[in-house]
C-alpha cells in the first residue's frame, strides 16, 4: 500500500478515478479545485483546475469546446493555448495547477496534459508615489513579475539581457528573478548573489525586504546595503553600470545590488535636467545627510556647553525661549523627534485625506501647544523641523530614516561631551562607512578607497558627454560606455 508521501511524489496511472483522487489529496482537498468530466465521441476526459487561478472564458473557449469536438485522441493539437506540457508526476501537476494551468486527464492514459489558462488580475502600470520626478518617465513597477521584467526589457532591447529564475519558500513557492546584462555584470558578483539566493531555505518569502535581510552580509548596520526602487528607469541605469536587479513576484519594488552610499542620494531628475541644476541638487542632498544627523546635536552642544560661539543677539533670543522650559535640551530634542516620528507614522497609516489633516493640524497644534506650555523652546521646534526636512530630502526614504536614527546617539554624545562628542560620533559613523562592504564592494566608494575617476558622478554630475566610463565599484566587464559624443563640434 502506498504511503501519503509516496503518492504525492509518485506518478499517475491509467485509472482516471484514482488519478483524480491523488490530485485532490495533493491539494489538501481544497474546495476551489473544480472537477469537470466530459465525454467526446469515445473519449472520457476529466478537467481539473483551481477556479481562483484560471480564467473561465479562456477555459471554455480554448480548452473545453475544442475537447468536445475531439475525435482523434491528439488533444495537444486541438487545444489552443499559448503554453502546453505533459507530465505524469503528481507533484509537477499540482504545482502547475497552482500556477494557473488546467489539467486534462483521459481514461486509460498514464500522463496528464497541462494547458495554461491563468487569470491575469493586477494593478495597472502607474507612476510610483514614493519616487516622483519632475521630468522623465512616469511608469512604475507593479506586483506582477512578468510585467516588471517587461518594463526593463522595453528599455534594454539587447540580446545580452539575461533573466534567471528562482523559487523560494517551501510553502509560498515565491518566484524570484535575477536580472543583469551578461556582457557587463561581473561574473564573480553574479555567482555570489546566485549562491546566496539559492542557499535560502525558508517556509515563506513575501517581500523584497525579507530577501534583502536574508542575503545582506552586515545585518546590524543602520545603513541599507540594497537599494529598493519602484522606477524602471532607475533600475535600468544601474543595470547599464553592471549591477544586478532582484525582482520578487508580488512586490512592486526591485532590489538593486551592489550599491554604494552615494547612490541613495542620486535621483533620476539629476540626469533629466542640465548638469548644473542636477549637480546643485545633488550637493544639497549630500549636505542634508550631515544636517539630519548633527543639527539637533549641534543645538544641544551650543546651549549646554558652547554658547560663546553664537552672536549676542541670537544667544539672547535662545536664552529667553529657554527661561521657563523645565527640561534639559536633550529631553526636548528626544521628545520632539519622537513626536515627529509618531506624526509621520500616523500620516502613513491613515487614509490620504485624514493623513493630510493630521500632518498639518497635528503639527501646528502640537508645536504651538508645547511652546505655549513652556515644555519646549521655540528654537528647538525650528531645529527639529529643519532636521525632518533634511532627512526627507533623500530620494530613498530608507536612507532618510537611517539618518534620523543616527541622530539619537549623536544627541546623547553632544549632551555629555559637547562639540567633542559630535566630532567623535561623526568619526565613528564615517569610519564605519569606510569599513563597510556590500557584496564585496566598498560601501563608501569612491572615497574609501579613493578612486579619482569615479568622482565625476558623486558630489556633482558632470555633463553627459564627459561620462565616458562606467563606475568601477561594481567591477563591470566593460568600462567604456561611450566614445566621443560631441564630434559635431570638432567638425
């Protein structure tokens, strides 16, 4: 007698009723498994499918109706679907049913015919709300893996564009695609990423963030080591630098790796505007990182230890606002930072109209109330407001959140040691950035290690006709990306 496990991994037989029962057992007797039996001439067919995964119109028009007219026994030539395959393994048939296939079993036949008729429900392509740009494309990734690969292929029409699939999760069987350009991506980098993904053994994988945690090599650093984007044009730009994209089915974000610190402060708008404008905003963003980390700490240090650095007029204004505040500056800053995070989280979780009300009214009411109650000084409200704006400047919100988190230890150090504490904390942060590596690539490249040739697209963006070589941080196979682009001027 066959055991349950043997039956799951066995083959179907010539007995139609037994085959139907094995498929039902494999799929745990689920009630959305539909069985339809039809007789056509001298043939007896059993059609099995998951009604939640199959398009009913395609099933009726391209599978059932042709079978009703079948009289030759060659069903694969009669059924009109874009994909069809044969299988006799119960496990293969069950997995195909979960992918939207329809199973056709025939009496006295030891194999099943699988015809594709999947239901294609999903969100339409639209501009991502988290990464909006002024100029440039306004399409974004969606939850469908195939659609996301299409958005990349539409922009890179090259025979070197390569896709490699994985299936992760013993229960969820989530499809994951690794995308890269074979002629550019470093072979050792691709093999390392492929090895890390293939060694994952989990029951479920539901998001790109979960995959990121499973393959990153420094899980305790506050800095993100993989860039997640919803913009196809951004993903394409990194593919053309020799980097790798990871797409998880069911997620509208694409992971790009390896990545460096300065990539989080680059925006597609930098390349859609003229280079002077793009460079100006690039510098503003990089400076915002320092402001988000150190501005509250600088205020605490000045008020507590170094008031002599301020002009007398400004110092008098600050002292007046602090006269009736019963708490030390550190408690003020911590309280306002936590209130800021609470308002941000509330705005994210609530419906859009209510979120706008909470953000504006909540901020104004709470800010005014705490000042009038002499719980927080006016200057602290200004400092925390500037800090929040500086952290929100980052094109990737995850880096802005990391900057705000790093502000807490910097404030503690400033309250104990003053300017020396700020200097010490910033030194530790930058030492950590210099030491950090992501997939074998220096995270703070091209500053550590210093690469002069890569500085042309870091703090400023040189004109496009000057960007003749690719960044060397991902070690692409081919460094030259364009020849002389302004030959017309020489002529």
